[in-house]
């Protein structure tokens, strides 16, 4: 039986793959054998990256958007900073106008989950929304979402 072109190709690729593997192992001590790795705990990821990002969103009408943004800048964010929560690193504010709603996205950075708890309480996923903000918001996320920050915000991040 004659060899077909794809038989040669497959054989050459297999030989090439084996050769590459031997080179990797010899040069770098790298093996393609997969090891079972236990998933890193939240604590281990925090320790490695050193920061938690807290994301929360609220929506308001276009008519209330300027008032809400003013409230955030003049009262709410300065109030958070004045609490001097250990491990609080700052915030940013995003705004998206779309149709009959304006969405605001707040990102807050903390050094650890313990710092988040010092800010928001033991049940730290519950959104912290002051009554003055609730008065101008049409709806909001009941819970904040937390991420281990892999790429931190710039060092020159400033509040306000």
C-alpha cells in the first residue's frame, strides 16, 4: 500500500513535536506532563496581586444625572475618603448615557478583602448606597462585585 501525502505530513509533524519536547526538557527543564494544580484561594490571589477592585453600578434619568454626579463628587466620595478606612486606595467613576437612562459605574480599590469589609461591613457584597443617592437613582445594583486586581490602576490615580 502506497503512503499518501498526509501520512508523511502527520509522521513529520509527530517527529517534529517529539523533537521540540525533547529540546524543551533538555534546555529548560520543561515537561508537557500536566500536573494537578490546586486552584489558588482568594487569599492567595490577594496576596499575589495585592489589590481588590469593587465594582458597583447605578442608573438615573438624564434629568438627574448631573445632580447625581455632583453628589458623588462633592459629598459621597469625600465622605468615603474622610473615613480613612485602612487599605482603601481610591476610586474612579464611569458614566454612560444611553437613551432614557444614564449609567454610573464606580470602581473602588482596596488592599484586601479585610479592607473592603472595613468599608462595607461583614456582608461586604451588599451595596453601600446613602439615602441621598437613593433619592436620585432610578435603580442600582443591590450587590457590588469584587475582583482580584491583576493590573492595578496607575500610581498617579487621584480622587475626584
